[in-house]
C-alpha cells in the first residue's frame, strides 16, 4: 500500500519516456506531434498528482461543510490553462506539417531531408 | 418508502452493471464488425438507462436529478447517432456486411 | 461492499474489453466503435464516481462528455465521406 | 478503494500510450489518443481536479480529434513502416525512465498533507479566498484574480497560436491548378445525424454558457466554456458543411472574437490602473471591493471564453477550408 503512493510518479515517468521515444525515433511528423502531446499529458499528470491531499476534495467551498480538507488548487490552475494552450500549439504544429506536406509532398522526415539534399 | 427506493435503485444499478458487461463481452467476442456494433450499441443505451435510472432514485429531488435526466436524454440521442455514423463510415469505405450466415465454422460460435 | 463499487467494477472491466477491442482492431472502424463505447462508459463511470465520492455537483463532467463525445464520431464520418468522394472524383477524371 | 481504481486506470493509460506509438496507421493512433484523453480526464477527476477534468473533457473528446482529422485529411494517414533499429534512442529513453523512477522515491507520496507544495502560498489562497474574493471555487479565484496576470499571458499565447495557424494556412498555394475537390457538403445528406445534431446543438451552446457563468460556483470557467461553445459551432459546421457554416457565422466575427476577448481582458487590467489601483486589481472597479472582484472576474472570464472560442473556431476552419490536393 505504501508503494502504491508512488505509482502515479512511475506512470508519469513511463508515459513521459514513451512520448520522448516517439519524438526521437519516429520519422512521421504527425506521429511526432502525437508523441509530443503524450509527453505533455505526462507532465499534466505529474502536476495533478501533486495536488492530491488525503481525504481532500476539489477546492470548491461548499456551504455547511465545516473544516473541509481541500486539495491544492494551484497546480490545477496551471494545468487547466496549459491544456487549452497545448491544443492550440499542437494545432500550430499541425499547420506547419500541412505546409511541409504541400511543398515536399511527404510528411516523413527522411524523405524531406532527401529532398533538401537534392537541392 | 426509502427502503423500497433503495432496493429498486440497487436492482437497477446491478442490472445496468450486468448489461454493461454483456455489451463489452459482445463487442469483444462477436465475429464481424457489424455484429460487434450491434452488441455494443444496443446494450449501451439500455445499460446507461438502467445505471443512470438507479442513480436518479438515489438522488431524490435535487439539481443532480435534473442533470442525470439530461445525461440520459443526451445519451439516448447521441449514442444511436454515433452508431449510425460509425456504421455509415464503415459502409462508405467499402466494408460489406456479411449477409451469409456462416454456420459452425471452426466450431467456436454456434 | 458498496453497490456503487460493483457497478464501477463492471464498468472498469468493460473499459478493459473496449481497450482490447481497440488494440486488436482488426479494421479501423472496430477501433472507432471501441472509442465510442469507451466514451459512454466514461460518462457512466464519472456519474457513478460523483455519487460514490459524494460530490454530486460534479455531474457536469459526465454531462460534458454526453454532449461532446459524438462530435468526434461525426467528424470521422465527415472525414471518411470526404476522402471517399475525393477518391471517386479522382477515379472519374481518369 | 478509489486508489485501486486509479492504479487500474493509470495502467490502462500506459498500455494505450504504447499502442499509440506502435500503431502505423495515424488514424488508428488518433482513435487511441481519444481513449488516452478520456482516461486522463477520469484520472484527473479521481485526483480531485474537477476543473482540469472538465477542461480535458471539453478539449480532448471533440476539438483535438477534429483538428487532427483536419490535418490528416490534408496530409496522409499512413506512416511509413519503421525499419531502423533505435540503438541509441532506446538506452537513452530507458535511462531517463530509470532516473525518473529512482528520483520518484524522494517525492512525497500521493496525498501526503505534509508535502512542500501544500505549505507555502496555497494555505493563504484557501484562507483568503472567502474574505477577499468571496466566490466558492478557489480555482477560479486564483485563475481570475490572484494570478490573473498569468492567465492574461495564457490567453495571449492562444491568440498568438491562432494567428500563427492563420498565417500558415490562409496563404494561397503557389502555382497550381487547384483540383476542384467537391465542396464539402458536411453531413447534410445524412438524415439521422442532421436531426439529432440539430436537436443537441442548442443544448451544447446552452451548456457552454452554463459552464461559463457557473464557473464561480462549480467546476468551469472561460477556458472550458469557450471550448464547449466552439465544439457546438464545429458540430454545426460538420452538419451543414463549410460553406453554410461560414455564411451563418462568418470569419470576421471569429476574428473579432479572438482579438476582442483578449482586448477585453487587457482593458479590465487597464481600467484597474485608471481607477487608481494596480494592473488587474479589480477591487477598485466598484465601491465595494468584493463586488469589484466579482465584476472583474466576470469580465475577464468572459474575455477568456470569447478568445478561446474564437481561436479554436478559426483554427478548425483554417484546416477544414484548405482543400487537399
């Protein structure tokens, strides 16, 4: 039971590294972006893991509940905005990929590099 | 009265749980795409109706009930619609339903 | 053993079954079906957990999914339809 | 009990992440990403972060899928088979994972009330929110009032990303006879989605407004509401086709929304200066400081919602309107 308290961190580490692995090894640019968003999600998970307090509840003050324990609202604020920012920046990445596809005819990195070295 | 409601809601919830499982197993075990979809989507609406119904009995008269009724209504509307969309997409891409009944092939599903 | 817990376990097992279906395929549409199933299960899971943890005002989340989940599936239909019509028009030009 | 559920869901998360990486068809990978996002939202909910879960729910299920599908329609959905053995990447990643797991034992365990993160400024926020801001949702209070400057930055990042997408995708393609792809008609030939979608559309918008204005009292706020309303309008575009959607809700309105919301936010800050306070200090906006806080949070949340909605819509239409060739 004691070790289960660290399970979230391990999942964070594994998912983060899976995302990193995708970004490093895959040639397909959209796959890279998917890997990047997995990486990002892992960071979100780390932050939200830290906000939990034993016996706590979401930080919304309820009437008639005396002496409530609240989980930490600060990581939630950070991640809440980060999720929306994340999707817009991913969209920016996708827009760049679309333009690359239009001028190179491919979204595979090795094809693009080959085209570049031809010039 | 409260006792009766409790028992009724437990019955609804456990029936819901049963249907959820049936749908899941059907989606896993059925032989072809359209049969799988049939199993999943038919039990989906039924199961969610039962589970949310059980929760409504627990909630009594409150804002939660209104939200639960809204959830049921929307699920009843969107879940068949998305089944339609999935089936239509599959059909458009040229996946033909298997109309011939294959009896006892491989002896697994009779 | 709480009744909610039993329902939750049923939902979780079905989530696993849906994930297995999503991983095995075989066709793309089996996976879409699995995603759709998973979405419905998430709505149920969230509403039951809201009751289990005693914070009933958090049903908003389940409501969000119930409303939004099918937009993604409709987008898939539009995507397939568009690709199909592009492919057929390219064929007719040949 | 809940912790066991969490462990279970997190394990599923890892499995799905592996499957996303292994999938060679990008369409399949995208479907799995949707499941990934659903799992993330459930985990956030179990970890007591209702606001974050609502955001993930509003973004992950609809908008992410739709934008990725738009990009896939313009590129290709097949990844080239993967041949090279990642002899360098694999050890690097494995060592990184091992280090992170090793370091995790120095972290406070999940739910430890003595953890350093719960000690510094957060008790002050929790204590002062009822006195200074007087709204029940502490997350909204921090987002809108205590750390409003932070949020202003985030809103401008979204705005900037939207401008970037427009820059990249609105330009005409150079030199080419554009193949006349059939104009996107949406789902107007499909009766069932059309009827059901038209029925549900007003409810999505209504729910968006509920989330916007109920954000002080429950989970919700401008970011979530903007995403939900944008999803509703995207649904309209899917049902009726690009052309009709843009006629009903033209691009200049979206641009005005994206810019106007951010402007409204900044103006509230400037109004604070003009009325003798500091930038984004709402207490001076009204004779009663608490009423001023309420007014300020209402206005900036509205600004956030309008910007998010406009930006996401512009991004969606930028992808959808660019025909593939």
